[in-house]
């Protein structure tokens, strides 16, 4: 699973990266964390507000930093 953090590197983007990594670790997922920092690449995902969270190219969240529990819920929902 490729977890993608969409953002230019601001404090919220860094927090989202930490939150997503914590959630994935707690769920015992096999994942790769990738930071997408180029504006053109971020826009290709179709989001207008950062930070964004995507998994394997599918946007799960944009414009906010969800909690660890919220990210775990989003990641768990991918299996269904």
C-alpha cells in the first residue's frame, strides 16, 4: 500500500505524515509513505486544499489533518 501525503511541506503536512504513519503502524499494514510536494502533482489528484491524504492514488482526505483514529478508519475501509 502506498500512502501519499499531498502538500508542500508545511506544518500541517508534516503532522499528517506523522499521523498517517502512526495509524498504518498501529493497524500493522505493509505500507510505503510518499510525500508528494510538487504543486502540479498535487493538483493532478484533483484537490485544491492541502494537506491531502491518498492511498494508491485515491484521495481519502483533503484540507485537514484527521486524527490517528480517523486515519485508521479511512485505511481500514479500503479493505472492504
